[in-house]
C-alpha cells in the first residue's frame, strides 16, 4: 500500500512539473507600435521572430495607450466598425505565434494610439 501511495505521489509531482513547465514563459523583447487614425498596422516580424537559434515566441501582451483601437488576428485588416474594440488602458493577450503574425490594429481617433508589446517565449 505504501508503494502504491508513493507511486501516485510521484505521478502527481511529475504531472505538476510538466504542467508548470508548459506555462512558464520569459519576456525577451519589447516594442512600441504607433497606430494612426484610419490605418491598419501589424507587429514587427523582426522583433517577435529574431534571427538565430532561439526558441519561438509563445505569447504577446499588448497594452493600449492614447486612443482606442480595433484589432483582428485572422490576417484581415480591421475597420472602424469591424474587429475587437479595445479602449485606452486595455490589454490584449495573443497566445499563439499565428495570432501574433496575423495581428492587425486599426486606429479610431485623430490621436494616434501607442501599443506597448512584450513578447514572451
């Protein structure tokens, strides 16, 4: 019975370690992106896909400053009426490299919006 309990305990420890490792991310790069009024803007590929033998980007955390934006991650440009609306001080989290590559933001105000982006892997 003690061996069975020990075995179950070790399985739970192993599963916990694997689960924790799969959610561990490290920030490695940052950029600020300006989104002008009525303009569709993407993220900078050279920033989220650096050259060399490095692990791939897993996630981007984006904060919105100065003006509201609309955004999409299907590769299609948002418009003034189509796309997810994120207001000033809003946060956008992109969980896959595909979403990061296909991200487009659209400026809604005469004041340009600034997107602060932190990339994690």
